[in-house]
């Protein structure tokens, strides 16, 4: 068993199955999205760090969003950009790099529970050297094994259901409380602001939820491989790009600070 654990140290990544013309457009789109994500999220972190008036619990707590978004985008997009410029037969990745990409990919999606998922996959020996995906994740890793992976599937799906149920439960409870406050309040301006803020946050949450859950579910159905890849890419592109706009610019202090910087730089 030990001799088989690292049988293949270099793996071949399938990548996105798209035409050459589409590949060029995809590369440009992902590059622009990545640059925007990194600049906007790091910009918000710098603003919060540099501005003493923003050194408050609410803004310090907000810092985890840009950090998470930078990790989420960086773990996938640079490697995907490289693969788009590489011949499909040359898209190699070492097993160690694959494990790290899977770890940080799940770290972005599921934070502290990631270590439990990747522990389950690394324990398996692997008899295959082909990643039937465009990136490395937990399901891709345990698919390399010829052993019984029932426990991996059960844990992965169980954790997904628990995470999904608890997440939806907290969101539903939060919005119900907001709705009750709005119903009791007679201030139309306050109610309008609350509805506007909640609707944008809920939109981002739904996009994050769908794009995160779809790849996990579709990993169990090989006939939907390309749909799964598209969902994974959107999970690492759309939320990190939208969060600086939805959350960052809606915080009055950050918005005013950024507008001030824009005015100063124009002179």
C-alpha cells in the first residue's frame, strides 16, 4: 500500500474543453476579472489598514472578506490562465501542487472544515494520473484512487448538506428578523435602505451558494463535466469580483475614502 501512495508524482489536468477562439476570449475575461478582483480587494484592505477612523470592530471583521476573495481567486485563476495557453497534452501538475490547490480551494469555500476533507483524500493510494477536471479539488483527488471511496463521498455530501442547511437557516433567520424590524418601523427611508442592502447581499449569497453547490453535486455525474467546470470557475470569479462592490462600496466610510482618493488622483 505504501509503495502505491505516491505512484504518480506528476498528473495531467484535463482543463477546459473549449475551442481555440473561445480559449482566447476566456483568457481575456479571466485576466480582467482576476486583476479587478485583486486590485479592488487589496485596495479595500489597504484603506481599512491606513485609515484610523476605520479601525472599528465592524470594519476589522469586514477584512476577512477581501482576504478570502483573494485566496479564492488566486487558487484557481492564475493556474487556469496558464493552462489556457498550454497545449492540452502538456498541462501537468505535481501531486503535491494538486493537493495544495485542493486544500486552498476548499479553504476558500469551507474554511476550518477543509482539513477534515483533505485528510480523507490524502490517505488514499492512487492508481491514476489524470485529473478529469480543470483544477484540483477534494473530489478530483479521491477519484485518482482505485480504492473504495464511499467514505469520501458520504463525508463530502453529508458535510455539504449540513453546511448548506445551517447556512440557509442562519440567513433565513437573519432576514426574518430584519423583516420584523422593518414591519415595526414607520421610517420609510430606513426600510428602503434596509431592503436595498439586503436584496444586493441576498443576490451575492444566492450566486455564491449555487456556484459552490453545483460543482460538488455534478462531480458525481461524469456526463455533466463541462457544466461542473463552468460552475467552479464562476464560484472563484463572480463572488470575489462582486464582494468589493456590494459590500465595500456600501460601507459609507470606505466609499467616501475611495471617492476622495479618486478625486485626489485626478488632479
